[in-house]
């Protein structure tokens, strides 16, 4: 088993990060596997070296030291470029000039029912989808353009996609989860795979990086469950392995609001400065003090 923790170095780790990192670490240890770290610093406008150093220091203090050197997204732009070139040649992506306002205006046009909300917000209505002639993939991929996945063409190749869930789906179900082409088109739409201001997107990078690190189990927050079918679809299109997924609960404040990086009062560094121990952090997030004694009955291995 190979698990991972993948924070962005844009602020301090808080209790929610600690829970996700410790859970991934404990799962790997319980199965005799390896726990890895990925620094998701593709957004260079907000990522800072000092936050990465704090992440590494906090993980060491928590007792969740990665088993291999971290993988940094900023070192992987070439891999994202190659994947985009592959999808472009197959005419599975296309440039899009629509703004958020354009998409909102199209979504609010008279129609039956409310506009669908997907993992990235309003589902894209396909305005730019058919603007290029057949054979456009033989030309160079445009630079500095937003690129969307042509969901209709992609699904014609893959059909329904399936992954194994061992954690907390919205319905509380585990096991094989299948997403049909109709659901993809009605509820997700043509997602962005590369943005104007930097190469790649979360959907593309997470798929390529998990494959590069040979991750077999992806523990992550249940807020990302709706994005998982997109990732499995991309794995199918790019001939990459599909790991098992374990979506876990989110750590929330007293009002039930999900913690964010601006919640400095719940930053790990703040608890450390106030004299907390790693065991105290485990107790706060509801994890056992002795990870070697844990058992995860739904997890392979």
C-alpha cells in the first residue's frame, strides 16, 4: 500500500490537515506500506517556501514523517504539458474563452429546472465545444488558453467509469461506485484541464501525480468525492491505474464550519507553541494514540 498527503504550501497546517495526514500515515503503517508527501505548489502566486518548511516540520513533529522525498508539482510542469499534448492530438480538449460571467449567463437562460452544479461550480454549457473543425489536433496546442475536456468525446471512448470507495461517500456507501455517461454530462460537464495563467489544473495534476508516486490508496476529504469520477475518467483516457479511494470526514469548528487555512487559532504551529503534544492533536481529531494498533477492515492489505 502507498498512501499520500498532498497539501498546498499557501498557509499553515490546521487540525483538518493533521487528521488527513495522520489518517494516511496510519493506514500505510497498519498495512505495512509507505506514506508519501506531495507539495501541491502549482499555484506559484500563493505558494511560499516558508509554508512548505512549516509543513515538513509539523509532519515530523506529528510523527508522520514521509517515507520518501516529497514530490513537488512545480517540478512536474513538463508532465502536465505532455498529457495535454496527448489529449489535444486526440481532440479530447479544446480552448475556451468563456468567463465565469458568460457561464452564469448561459446557465440562467430559460430552461427546465435549476442549472446543474458540478464539482467546479456551474456545469459548463458547451459554448466553445464545437468551434474548431475536425482535425484540429494536428495543429499545435494553443498556449496561454483555458482548455476544457470534451466530455462527450471522452465518454464515447470510456463509457461509465467505476472506482472502489472504502470511506465515506455522501450516501454512506462503500464498495464499487459507478458514474454513468448521463450523469457526467448532466451534472459535471466539460471541466477545465488547464488554465490561462498556469499549466494544468487540480483534476489533471492530481491524476498524473498519483500515478507518478504509484499511489494505491487515496485518503482525502469527503468534499472531493464528487470530483473522483472525473479523475477516474482521466485515468482511463491516459491509460493510468485507478487507486482505491477513501474519503474521510472533515474537521469542523464549533459552528459546524469546515476549517480553512485562515483559521490560525487551530493551526498546528499554534497548538505546538501552546504546549500541546502530538497525542493531544490525535485526541482532538479523534484518532487513536497508537497507530500501530489500528485496523481498517475495508482497506485492501
